[in-house]
C-alpha cells in the first residue's frame, strides 16, 4: 500500500478557502450576486465552504449550484441543480477539489458555454499541473507537482479537512 503524505491539514485548508474567497470577492466586487457551481461531491463541498467564507467577508448574494459530470464518461449529459435561466448573465465560478488532467473542468466549462454569462472563472483547492486540456484554475489553493501515478485525495469531514498525496 502506498504511503499517504499530508499535503494540507484542516487549518491550512480553511486558510486556503478564506484566501480564495477574498480573490473571488475582489474579482466580483461590482456584482450583487454570483453563482458557485461545484462539481458534484468534493467540488460541491468546497463550494459550500467557499460560500460560507464569502458570506463572512462580503455583501454578495451567493447561489450554490451542483454540477453533475460523469467522470468516467464526461461526454454524457451534464446536469446542474439550477435552471440555466438562473445563471444567465451572472458571474459563475466553477469549483472542484483537484485539477488533475482538466477533463472534469473542461466538460463542466463546456456545459456553461450554452448560456450567456457575465463572467466565468474556475477555482480549485489543489492544482496538480498535469493538463490534458487547456484549462486553468483562476483561483487555487495550492499548485503541486506530482507524478502521473500519484493521486491527491481531499476530505471535508467536519473539523478534519485534509488533502493527501497517495
């Protein structure tokens, strides 16, 4: 079994979320409302924590949107918990826990291209720098150079957030 290496502990992740929240707010200072669109599961959990941090530092009205992408078959239809009319002409931030090859983010981005948006950005906690597609994180907690056979696992258990390299 591979050894687990702690990359970020609970306090460090909390700090990264707060820092990303400030960057998102600065990028949307003139907006009244933004949409945080989290990729289902960990990306959505990160978006939820980001929403909480943003509400503590800004007057922004924040709507959460859960984005469902089949990671095994990203060509399948992508669905969201919000109707497209809700995010039309809004600032949208697509959120995921780890940016690895870029597959999940690029297909998530593609979904939002069907609706006119005011601004579109991406946010991730860990950017692994193994891009298969030309997608980047506009807001990121940490950049990490890893080998292709390594994996990053993020956990958002209450009071026990962690990011590990496996």
